[in-house]
C-alpha cells in the first residue's frame, strides 16, 4: 500500500490536477460501450480527454489522441490490459472497482505507476464513497477525481471531501476539456438572467435527477469547484492572473452567500414586530461583527463593522422594495 504523503500533481492535457483549484473535466469517452465494433480513431475524432479502452486494439488510437487513459472499474483485474494501458506513456486514471478496499485500489495505482511513467490519478465513480476517496487522497498523495456523471448532485459534496477534479459527461465533444481548474483560461460560471450566480445544489438536482441534461450537470460541477472550492481548497497562486482568478472564485462564493443572506433577512423582516431600519438591533449587530472578527482576525472589528453595516443596509433596502411591490 502506498504511504507517501508528498502531494503529487498530474497534468491532464493542459490542466494541472491536484494542485491549486479543483477542476472540471469533460469529454470522457468509454470505448467499451462500442464493444469493439467501432473504429477507435473515428470515435475519438481529433482529440479526447479521458478514454477507457475496450481492448488492446484501442490503445494505439488512445496513445495518439487522448490526454489520459482510464483503467475502468469493471476490468481492473485484467492485468494484461492494465499493464498495456499503463505503458502508453499517458497519465493513467485508475478507477476503483466496486467493493474494492482502499488497499486494493492504491496497490493497483502503484502498479500502474511502476508500469508507466508515474503519472497516476485515482477516480471514484458509481455510488461515490466520499470517505474512502478522502482517505485515498490523504494516504497516497495522488490527485483524486470524482466521476459525478451519474449524480451531479454530489458535486459540491465531492469537492468538500477533497476531490481535486470532477468528471462529467460533456454535451459538446468540442467543448474545453477542463474548466475552472486551470489558471490559464479559467472562467466563472454563467450568471442567471437576474445577474445572480446560480448554485445548483443537492436539493434542486435531486428532484430532477432523472432528467438532468449534460449541460445542467456541467453547470453543477462548475458551481461546486467555484463556490465550494473557494471555501475549502488552499491556494498559493504565483502570478497576477492566478491571483485574480483565485479572487474571482472567492468573490463568486461571497456573492452566493450574500444572495442567501438577503433572502433570510427578508424572512426576518416579515416575522419581526418592528421591521425595517427602525427594527435594527445594534447590540446584535455588534456581537455579529465580534464573532466575524474571530474568523477574520486580520480584518478585525474596526474594518468588518462598515462592511457588515453595508450588507445589512442593502438587505433592508431590498426588503423594503419588495414589500412595496
């Protein structure tokens, strides 16, 4: 069982996975779905991101046109094919076989590293065991992906559990392979028509799980790596563009939380006997600022007080406007 604690990042195409922000990887191709009856070159087209072979006959096309090869969960015991796939000279994504233990999963990853050039990523799919995924990342030091194609509602939970990347089915084969994870060309999620950043959370996705389009799943994954990633993933950007993109992610999380706070404040205004500016509880506001200063000691109460005053007043103005409609 691997025991190294040194974190190892792996580049998949132009995207570094395992260091910095979490990423979204689309464009996975499963050649096993064609059962060897289709030409691999025709299926892959000019380029593919992650490709799982059906047999050794698919490997030359994968070597030429894929960014990484996938050792699929259904054939991890096919050692000859595993050995051949690992030896392509590509990054190897090792999926966990259903019911495989942590030790078995990491032993297979180590085997692939020995047979290849050492660039190995772990991938948890199917019914995600996020606890096991988290343990694999901590023990192995290897980047860990979560394949949320079957259940995009788990995107946020997977990022919170430490996933370095989310794998989703992409509606557009020509779409960028990796998004929101590379410092080069990273972008924020599209705002809604109202201008607010939409977060596709577990509740809304669970209700429509059977009808999820690839675009909806992709949006959920992008929101997870942006909003949740900004809260839980440490970053140490080294250039001005990297710093700005990291700040953009934090700002996206702030906007999401501010929108939620405004909605809750609106409920408070409807419940309070005396609402609006006349009903402000200044003692509670001072206590709020003091608690926030414990979480943001570098800012302190003096700097946080005007910030929270502006937030509270914006919420009160919004509540007044809505009550007048």
